[in-house]
């Protein structure tokens, strides 16, 4: 029944990638209510909540695109590769975020009575490269008290949470940016009859980024 359906035009393919980019970037602005007892997880709960929904949406769109279009044109295959790469990269990044949150959850469950607090009762506190003012110390103690954690443990898990948030932010920004670049590439070729060459420069941005990461790891 879909045989007579016209294939998507290049502007439509570009829209598909642009919409995916907007979905991914939306993860960064997602909010999730955080109780005072879990305030150290506030930096990651928005992404942790919204991320799986975006993965599900992108996966559904990708499956629909493949089922309806059976991409065979160069532009269609390019779009498929870009979208699939974005989905895979985002899924992997969210798995890493989940693992980080699990580590934090395990950390806060470890008994702390034998540990010597790093944050002193007065003056400045130093933890690695961080130093806190008296006002910041008071805020840390108040937040730590609400979570039933020692101040030094609270600073530790909050730092881990902020690092995890930074990583998922970087990933989402790179994925979204790559999708937009690929959308522009598809759209720029909208009036052309011939797709660009067979060299690596013709690969989707995210595919090239993933290949570069693999080479770095290797």
C-alpha cells in the first residue's frame, strides 16, 4: 500500500533531522521536582526523566521512517544514518548517566560514621581544588542535614552529580548540533540532482564524530 507513496523530499528529510535535534536539545531544559532529601541529584534528574522519553520518540520515528520510506536514495540513506547515529549516541549517553546515578545512590547508602568530615565547623573548607566561603558552608550544612548526609559526603555526591550532568549536556549539545548540520547539508542539496562524493566528507556529521571517537579510543 505504500508503494505508490512518494518518497520524502529533501526539505522533508531535513525537517525530520531538525525535529530530532529539537527533541534532543529539549532534554537539557527538562525539569524534575527534587525533594530536599535528594537535592544532590537535582542536576541530573531532569535529563534522567526526559531522556528515555526522547529515546522512545526518536526510535518510534526512525522505525516509522524506515517502514514507510524504505530509504534507498542517497539523501534518504544519509538521513537514516544521521538519525540512527543520534539515537545510538543518545542511548549510550543516557546509559552512562543512569550508571552514574546508580553509583551516587550506592555512595549515599555507605555508612559514614567512620569518615572524618572534610568540611570544618567554621572558616573556609577545602576539598581538592574547591574552597567555600562561610555562606556557602552554611548552605552545604543545611542541604546535607536535609539529606541526612555528612557535609563532606554531600559535597562528594553533588560533585559527581554535576559531573554527570556536564557529560550528558555535552553529549546532547553535540548530538543536536550534528543533527542540525546534517539537516542543513540535506537541505543545501535540495535542488541538486547528484549527491556529493563518496569520500568521508559525505558522511553524516554524527557518523564522522563517532568514527573519530573510535579512532581516539583505539
